[in-house]
C-alpha cells in the first residue's frame, strides 16, 4: 500500500512499483500512467491491464475528455449529484463529477478538468465544454 508522507522517499516516475510520483502532482492536473512496453494509458494501476507489465511512467493529462457514462446518485448526499466515467483524450478512463445539473450530463458530452480533486470526495471535477442545453428530439 502506498502512503504519501513528506518524510519518506518517493519512487521515481516509471519505477518498477508503477505508482504515481506525488512530487509531480499538481492540483490542476490529472496524472496517469503509460506502460513502457505496450503504450497503454491507465489511471491508478499497479500493473498494465493489457500486458501485465510493471514498468509504468507517469504522465500529465491535458484535462480534456468525453463523458462515457453518467448517473445521478441520491444517497449519502443532501442533494442529487452525478457520477460520471470520463474517457480522457490520452486514452484512459477516470471516475469524476461533472459540474451542472445532474440530469443535464449525457454520454458524448465534451468536458475539461476544472480541479483535480473534489474537496469532499477526492474525485476529479469537470466542466462542460459545449452548450449544456439540448433541443427536444
């Protein structure tokens, strides 16, 4: 298990352990790993899901993606919120929240990273790039 502590040494990016380098972390960026063997992009993994390689290098995402799935959640929260799976332009999928009315978020909507961590849930927060209003179909 990996714990972030200022007094311990951190593995270098792309180390055999495959963990993200916390020193390179920024509050306005999503860090992900890319397998050095097959080039697969992934988010918070220890091994490559394609080739099972452990040599992963840390990269920074541009923060642009597409909503692949979104659902409205009503439990453990005073108001309804959305939970979305966002496929980033680099090819990995991340779970996060898209700002806006929960019922107004749809698959295929383009989003941009707003903040890398929600202060309460610790998930990335995205905002819509396109006009959120749709014509009646």
